[in-house]
């Protein structure tokens, strides 16, 4: 493994930064302490710092030489609303909030690259360090784009990275074209007529309606999506009632849908609305659908996919880079940035074996061993792209 020696030399600092961020997790658009930390470090490194991009986002800009080309590197900063189960010293100090997806590690790796590049300046052009808020379903990527990310900080390409539990340390995975699914969240509000639990004939039970709608929704994928295509529709919440002896007036169904094609998502929405309304009306109730689409399908540009894979292979060797990695039904709002600018998104191994805890789990922790590896890849992208040689 060919880590950048200067980055490897401050591995201990990276661990300290990462664990400090882990101990102070903040939810989307609330990343005030985290963005303060990021901005302070970028300024100390010598970067031009811009705050409040997409509300709580931070962009650091670093220019060397006179080259006209520019590259952007992106990391996410927000945590999840999860009560942490770990007992180590740097566990979350904010109850009910946890860095259960590794964004603490992603932020630290990008800070490590910024520190190295600012100290060495071995490139010719401009690099933008993009620290994004609110990736976990709140639209931080789209917010930064709408706030003029690419107009204010123009670039030729943008790259992101995410840890992958189950993938061994020292390995990377990527694929050209669609890599991660687009994702939607939905709420179905059902209105019936409340009644005494002993006299159901005098009411319209929204709990029964919710049960029938939930079952019927499963036909959308099973009977409307071609078997060679891929889609997921999951009901994850049903809420109704507060007492044993009261038939409630209202019930709510919530969940998520995932697919790789925008037309498929629109088909899911249309059929979900038809089924919810039709089933409810058939049982004497009413239902309305709120369908939100916070994640586009994540699509890697083929040329930029090859570029980042080549850079990774220089560090860990070609045999440790899977250039045709698996499709993922998970979603990532870096997709909004890739929809506006050529780029690619790569997975870095967080560790395999029995200790490889999945993300979004209360026992998850980012692997500090890979901090200099990810920082080295970010830095190599800049040094390979912004040289006096012809760009890719």
C-alpha cells in the first residue's frame, strides 16, 4: 500500500479529529460545531473559507499556480438520529444522535487531504473542498447545488467517497454508470371515523384500512416492475391510536421506495396514490399521499470512474480495486452534484470479517485505520488531475 508519507505521518491527528467529531454528532442542517471545526482547520491550513453554502455547508478553496483547471472533492458531515450502543471513550455525547454512517471519517479524510495539499502545493489549478450538510435524507446535496455550488466554485469534475463495511481494508469498489438507487420517502395519511373499541360498527377503522393498503402496496413492485429491472418499496412505519378501547380517527403509513430509473419512480408514485386512495375509499375512508424524492439515482461518469479507479490502483494495487462493483439499493444525495457535474463516487473498505458492523447500526464505528488511505486518494486525485500535463 503506497500511502502518501506526509499524510501517514499525521495519522494520529486524523484519529483525534475523527473521534472528536464522532463524540459530537449533529443532525442535518444543525452541523454548527462540525462546520466550525472544519472552517477553522481549513483556514489554519491556508484555504479560502466559505461558510453557509447550502445552509450549514462549508467550502474551502485552494489555488496553486496559474492553471485554469479545477477539481472538487466532497465529504458529508451529518449524523443520524440513533442512540449509540458503543461504550468507548469517544462515543456520542449527544443522546439520540450518532455518527452511524461514517460521515465523521469522510470529513476527516477530506481535511487530511486539504492539510497535505495546502502544505505541499504540488498542483497547478484550483481545488474545492466541499463539506456537505444533511446527506441523510434532508436534501443537503440539492441545497448546496441550489445555493450556487457550481457557479460559485466551478470545477471540471467532482469526486466523493464512502466507507463500505464488509469490504476489506485496502480495497476499493466502483462501477461506471448507475451505482446507487434513487430514493423516495412517503407518508400516507388515512382518515376514518373514530369510535369505541367495543362498537366498531359505528366507526370507520383506519387501522384496518392501513393494513389493507400496506398489503396492496407490495403488488407495485411485484406486478408493475419488469423482473429484469430493480426496485424496492418498503413500509417501515404504521402509526395509529393511543388507547386500548378507542378506534382512532387517523392512521399514517410511512416508508421508502428505491430504484435506478426516474420513470420507474414515477410509476411507483402513481400506483401508490391509486392504491391508497382506492383501497381507502373502498373501505369508507380517505387517504392522501405525500411522496418526496430526496435522492436521484447516483450515476458515475465513465471517464471519471476510470480516473479515480486508476488513482486508487496506484495506491493499493490493481487487484484491490473492483472496477465493476455491485449495484446498491441504498441512496446518496451526492447524486444531485453528479447530475450537474461529471464525476464519480467510490467505496473504500472499512473492514471485513465478524467485526464489520453495517452502517446505520447503533454499534457501528468508522475504522481509523483507513483515514490516511482515504486522504491519500483524495490528494492523489488533485495531484494527478491538476498538473502541467494534459487533463483527463
